[in-house]
C-alpha cells in the first residue's frame, strides 16, 4: 500500500514538473525573442502612394504576434513637403493604424519634415507627444516631438529607442546625452534620420562624425544605430564600430518611389545574443533574400540563459518528492512501532 502511494505521488510530481517546465520553456522562448519593425523615408508614400503607407503599417498590426513586435521605428522624412498638410494627413492616417491598434511606435523628424526648424507634425494625433505621454512605453520627447524616446522591458532587461532629428542641434544632443547618462544600464538603439550613409561614411559636414566621436564613443550602452536619408543608390549597408552595430537603410527611390514602404524586421534573440534582419516589401508581398537584406549580427552584451526559470522548478519538484518520501517513511516507521 505504501509503495503504491509513493509511486502515485512520484508520478504526479514528475508529470507536474514536466508540464511546468514545458510551459516555462514556451513562455521563456517568446519572452527573450522579440522584433522591431523599421520604416524610413516614407515621403513619397505620403505624397503619392498613401495606400502603400497604410499597407506597411497594417502589416505590423497583422504580424504583431507572429514576430512579437515590440516597437515600430520610423527614422524620418515622414512626408516630402513639410508644409503640405495633405501629406501630413496621409501620414497621420497611416501611423494612426498603429496608434488605433495599440502598436508601440516612435519617430524623428527628417529634413523634409520641417521648415526653418518648425514642423507641422505636432498638429496631428499620430505625432503629438502630449498624446503619447500616456503610453506605457513613452519616455520623453524634445522640441515638440521632433525627437522621441521610448522603452520596453524584456525579461528584466531594459531596451530604449532614442530618435533624434536631422542634424539635431545642441539642445537635442544634450537631451540625448542626459538620457544615455541616466539610463546607463539600458540597451539603447539610436535611431536618427541621417548618420551612416550608403558607403558606411558619415557625411561631409562633420555632424554625424561629431555625434559619433562626442556622444556615442562615450556611451557603450548604445549598441546599435539606425539611419536612412541617403538615397542616391537607394540601398542598404552596415558596419561595426567597436561593440556597436550601425545600420543604413533607404529604399525610397525603388519600385517607382514605392520603396519607402519596404520594412526592415529586426528579430532579437537574447539567448545568443544576436539579431536577425529581414527585409520585406508589402506592396510586392516579397521578402528579399540576398545577403544585404537578410543577415544576422552578433550583439555585444551578456546573453540571457535560454530558460532560466526551469532551474527553479526542477529542484523544487525533487525537493517536494524527497519530502514526501521522508514523510512516508517516518509515518511507516511510526506505524510499525
């Protein structure tokens, strides 16, 4: 009788432990793997192809769970003519698809988005920083929402995306520096309209190289940069600077100027850690599979153990079974006495 009871208890805890481990494994795998969607230079879409802009944003909504999308990042030139309110209305409707479906997103102002430092985007709901302040992922903004900062948590690790405008001035650079200083333990992606160019250079006016040397060189928490703007060859490129991955991407002139609807999908696996990049054109329903558009990069920060919680369950179950065995033996011994 005693042996049968013990066998039943052991089987119960073994099955329970296996089930819990399976559940934790599934949960942990999804928690440490997530994606960002990157769009940039949508200016011709806002001007001439608003339906394609809508399609790109709707893709992020439809695939939120498939890719575990944590943020959509726009790196500027949202519109082609900053004073054209019709273009802003189109962009507002497109990004409003994300807003209406609770998809986190962020942006910065490109050179086409502003005139003499002012921009009309602040007058539209999808780009109104005061509206976004209520979002749990919103951290901060600067200069009427031309520069934004957002964050999210992945398995106890804080990730931040800080977007800065085209040729950001000293006010913005100080704002950026303060964020990097006060979030020294966060993993930061700097998204700016113009930084790295097609040939992995930094422009000829000194702004980008100045940002690199005066800010990024002093903040190792920035592990990646994203930028667009340059489109003479309408292409993509990347380089590594120390432990920082720098990515350039701008397809705006491709496919009859519909290329701004192309999406970069960055899928992070924190157990490696690495990021896999895919490029998708919604208007063609086409993934680009060449090595410039589908590749993986190593990330230079500490990996998260693949299934850290399982360790807690296994000894717990074993200890529980051991306790039952001891208790049963004690009771049996007492009975015999």
